[in-house]
C-alpha cells in the first residue's frame, strides 16, 4: 500500500479514570467491547490490523464489500469490530470468528456477521490527518460517513457530560464497556495513552476454588485465583480469575492456600459431578496456545471480595481484581443473586437513531 500512514501502526490508547472529566474541551463516546482495529485501504488493497499489529481481515470477509462501497478509496481509520446479537454485543461470538479453517470462517461470516464501528480518521488520499486536532478529524469522519449503512457505523459522540453519564448507565445493557473521553485538541498519538476510559466497577464475593501457578514460579508463586459462584441449584460455576498480585504476595498465597489443597481433588465439584470427570475451567482454546492451563484444586471454603467491570453471560468479562479476604462470609452464600445486572438496552438505539453525531 502507498499511503501516508502505513501499517504496522500502534493505535492511540486510553488510560483509566474514575469519573467523566468536566469541561468544554472533551468529546465523549461509548466504549465498545470488541476487537480494536486500524483499517487501511489503498484502492483494491485493504487490511484490518489488530491492536497487536496482526492482520484480521481474513476472519471478516463480509466486511470487504461494505468497505469498498462506502469508504474512501485511500484512507486509514480507527475503530472496533463487534458482533451484535438480539441481547447486545456478543464478545463470545466475536471470539469464535478467529478460526483457522477457511470454510468455518465463511460459515460464521453468514451466521454471526460482524459490524465495523469507526471513531477516527488518520488519513484520506495523500493527506495525513494525524497532526490535526481531534475535533477536525471528527468533522472529517462525520462527512465521510454521512451516508454510512450497516455494517459500517459512525460511533455516537457528544460534548454534553450529562448525556455521556446517561450513556454510561444505559448502554451497559447492550454490552458496551463504559465511556471514552477524548480532548478535542489532541493530535493522533500512536501507542500513547492520551484518551480516558471510564469503566464500570463493582464488587462480588466469590469462592476461591483453585489456582494456577505463575509462569515464572511454578510451585513457588500463585499466578491467578480461580473464582466460583453458586447457582440457584447449588452448583458451583467457574466465573473467572483474579490476578495482578506482587511477586511477594504471590509467594505468600502459596502458604496461605496450602491447607485447602488437602483432599480437594477427591471431591472437587469441577472435577467430579454426577460420577463423571468435568471439563477443567478455562480449558484450552485458540486463545490459550502456549500457556499452561494446569490448575490446582482447592476445597471451596475460602471467600474473597473482588472488583469487576461487567458480566458476559455467567462469567466475568475481564480479569477480576482481588480486594480482600472475607472470613466472615460462608462460601455457600457466594451466589449469582448478589450481582448487579444491567437491564437490557436495545442496541438498535445506538446503531440507529443514536448513531447520529451529537455536536452540541
């Protein structure tokens, strides 16, 4: 490709903030929960580049025709690939699209087609737009996507903080991840955390039902704790992991958890249920190649409090963060009932009427 902005290029990033910023120099957008991509197009050539600089276009062939029909012949744009289901964004279905078999890729392109949500433009034709303030780049993008049709979408945006706060609450029911705040005068800065992301944060009490060794210290350091919650029938489900410990704390956890290892394998509900061996939590997938997934069962007796952003089905969407032990909490009280669930919000409100830019 012969573009003023070339691949590989690391996208501009966001750092976490606790609250929406105040002031007239901010633009707010919904935070999409999909695959971040940079789109490169030079006439017949096109590329969807992932955040980690890998090509993704072969997995989403259904996007080629809309890109050719709706976007400039020579351009680079920033955005996100998502899969939309009747219940909202479906990250699990999106993950399944990453398959090595061409026949399955083609089948999934029809069964769970992807959409492309765009929020920035880096170049058009021979013009490098990265040095321009974001407000000007946004104006260019709105003009370019004025007639966009599904599956190509312009992300909603607003300068009104109250509207953004309303989005933060309502859009979660559609599977969105929070709100992004961008300074109107910012140039495009690859690989710099120049934007702000404001995400949901909640707490839950979970049973510690196992752990994995740390890659740098098998047998001496805990890598992650395996978290469990009970359903209404009393079955313990693996809902995710808690990690992000210091090296010192990882070593301490080995000693703290040692008493719970005794006899755990003989009766553990994730190993034995109805007299049959069960699938180990976090079993191997295309995402885990090269990673050790062996785990150490613990008697599900100890409870900890974790923070998390949101659920995807019956599991935490992202890694939870350990907050504290809860010695006062019986393990059997760690149920799904405690979780705060966002009410569903019709995604068509975002992709339809809500897709119009708010410039006031």
